[in-house]
C-alpha cells in the first residue's frame, strides 16, 4: 500500500502476538495471471480491488520443514486499493502495515520474527525482492512508479482484450511443422508472439507435441518453446513468465540434460536495462544451457549495425552477463566477419534507408555449444526479423522411427495421379501369381503406391521450395550489396522490397493450402495476419508524436522544435490553463457576468472602431 510514509505491506498479528504474512494453500502452483487472481480472490473476496504489480515475476522456492516434509512457495506481489481510513480500521482488527524497508535485506531482524508458516520465516520474501531490478524492489523509491501506473490496462482490470488474429503465429508453426516433416528433429523458440491468455488455446491446437507458452502482456512480448514429436525428449521441469518475457524448459536428451530458454527483452530502453539487471536471477542454473531470444541490443556496433558507435549501457550489461555465465554467441563465433543482420525496420526516415541490426542471438554453453554444427539466418516475409536456424549433432538413439503414412488429399486434384493408381493396380493384378499369399501381394502393392504418392507429394513442394529459395537468394544478394552510394542503396532497397513481396505471395498461396487442410481436421482458422492489418488493429503509438509546438500567445515567435523549448511552451500552456481568473471572494455567477460584460464591451468597441474608420475614410475621399 502506498502511504505518505512510503510503501507498506500487509501482515497479520496472531493470537500469540506473532506477525504472519498471509498465505493460501493450493493444490498446484499457479502459472498464469488468471490463476493467481483466482487464488487471491479466495481471501480478498471482492472486498477490495486488486491487481498484480506490473512486470514483477513470480518467486518460487522450496523449503524443507523440521517434520521432514517440504513447502513449495509461489510468491507474487499484489497492489490492493485500500483507502487510509479503511486501513486504519483494519489495524484495529489485527492487520499490521509493515514498512517495505524490512524487505531490503534477507538478514533483517524484523523478518526473522515474521512468519509464512509456524516454522518458516519471511526471509523468502526478502530473497525475491532483493533479486528484482532496482526499480522493482518494494523498498526503492522508484517502486512508487509501478504502483502509480494506471489501472486501466486490459489484462488487469476488466479483462477486455483487443481481438487479434492468431494466424501469424499459426503460419510460423505450420512452417516449423513442414520442416519437421522432412525427417528433421525440431525444437523451436519463439519470441514476441503477441498471444495473450485469451488466444493461447487456439494456438495450442496448431502444434502437436510438448510446448510451453508465456502469454503476452496485452500486445507486448509473448514467448514459446515448441518440441516436435520426432525428438526423443523427456520434459523434466518448465516455467514461463506471466508477463510474456521469458520461458524455459529442462529436457533429457539421451544421457544429457539440456536447459532451453527463450527470451524477449523489452524494446523500451529503461525497461530493457531493468530487465537485464534482473536477468541473472531469472536464468536457471544449468551446465548445458541454450538461450535464444530477441534481445533488442547491439553488442558490436559497426559489425552488428551499419554505424560505428560506442557500446550502450544495455550492451555492456548483456556482455558482462554472458561472460559471467560462460555463454558463447554462437553466430558471431562461427561468423566472425559477417554482419548477419536479423532485424530490418520497415519505417524510413526521409530518403535514408531503414535501420537494420543484429538483435536476435543464440547463446550456448556446455553440450549445446559442443554439439552445434551450423547456425544460419533465414529470410521470411511475414516478419521484419530474420529467424536463426541452428543445427546440432545428437545421438542416434534420439531419432524416432518412421510413422504412419498420411495421404495428401491435394494429390487427388492433380491430373494423372488417379490414372497412375488405376494403371498400377491393373498391372499389379497380373503379378499376383508370383506371391505366396494374397496378403503379401496386397501389402507390397500398397507399399509401392504409398512410396509413389510420397514422391508425387514432394515434387510440387520441391518446386515451391525452389521458388522460395530463389527469392531468399535474391534478397540476401541485395542485402549484401547494400552500403554503397545513396542512389544505389535506394535501388537495392526497391529490389529487396520487390523480392520480399514475391516471397510473401508464395507463402500466402501456401498458407491457403495449409488452412484448408487444417479446416478439414477441425482446427480453428482465421484471416491471415499481415503487417498492414496488424498496424491498423494495434497502432504503434496511442498518441500523436509532437514534433513542434507554437507559442500560446505570440504567433510571431519561432515554433519550438527541440525537447527543452517544447517543454517550456507546454509549461506556459498549462500554467495559463490552470491559472484561475476568479477572485478569492468572487462567486462563479459574478465571474460569468463579468465575462459577459467584457465580451459585450469588446464587441461594442470593435463596432465603434469600424464606424470611426469609415467616417475618416469618407473625409479623406472628400478632400481629394
């Protein structure tokens, strides 16, 4: 609770005069915002409005008890609206408001006498608070900004969410599944899915296999890890951020245990620095770690970006974290001189080409780094980011056997396929006498048909893939030639846009076929999400960007164009608006009458001035 004395948290004094922080027993640990709210509602019971404090993760800890068992705690920081009068009334009924400075250290003497259960003190709460970023710690002065943030966010108050299509994510999942169909063991790490808790159930139906999703916070973030069924992996443990910034899963691959993590680092500079400060406490300890994500950080300006510049604070923080954890930047290590841009902005400033940077990283240590064979970036038209594809050499025993044959129904519409099948069975009938049994003859006949249909199915797919590869080759060639003269740069940009559009047209054609197949299987499909549609549904800014401001009283003064001058003009605006024209002992009615009289006198004076001007003009005309 935010009070004039600072931030305070709620506790209760028992009949034995012991301070306890309220806890609720649950059968399973909550993993989503809605699940946490349902648990909190069991003891608040709609008496007070509450919300989860934005961007603060769930603290999890397991503590052994003296009786031989253990407690598993999930700690979440809540913001409850309680007026001061009600807080004072609750204080008379056993509620105690404790200063947040108690949480500044795990060695706090006061916390040693504050309990979660009868034999476990509140040290766990302080461990979570001290592991948070500085601006998120309850005892810090910047924590007030989180509590003062508006309550009108859709995910925290009324549950009204913007309706957005899941088609974009479904397309990406379809492409992953298509790659998995080529006898490749797939493990996909996605960032910025923009799928909130309302949309996740629809996306789950598109993927068959182990998966973990971190729901987006409104339209920000969202992460996922997808494991295809042809990868022999046993899931040991998993966890996802309720704010959609990270997710990790621990799996057993043969004799090794891998920890796989996907991360989305906020694009806003202050939020990004806060996240990177807290990042070491988020990443699980593991000997074999693979960490991939959209970091929105340029580690090596001049190589990871066209312009040479000093490293920014967030880049220094990430580099220090990588050194401390022993993580290797896989792409930069295997491609020391290649720029490898993974983000191409679609926004241009004047005639300058749009910015481009390498912001997507795959970091590894232990077995994942030793097993890495190749890592390359690919080109996709549905996003301004370039996916990174890494290949690892795994043990042979991790490969599953071949599955059952599934008929591609589109082949029935291809001329000549049904004729070939009819001819095959007619000719195969003649070879029936050469087999010992009819079952053997029929089995081999079906085997020939399925092999042929599999080949027929691969032929159009191969042609389609060759066209896409040609588009990607042309785009990569144009990007490699960029950085020349300005006119050549603009020409290259137009060529790149043209090939990108052709690639997108090919993918749209393929998406239509995939959607048709999904509808036949009973899956939910929606309209395809394009960049234009998404920008129309979710504009990048909720307010107009102010570039210049005119003086409120003097039109002849030069318009303000820099931040300092705009701030001075804005202060003049609001000072004039907030300045009362009412005298201390003057009623509103008297003020209204005074304004009416002033307006009447102004009109009368203007009319008198006009008549006098006409009179003087007539006199001058007479003199001529």
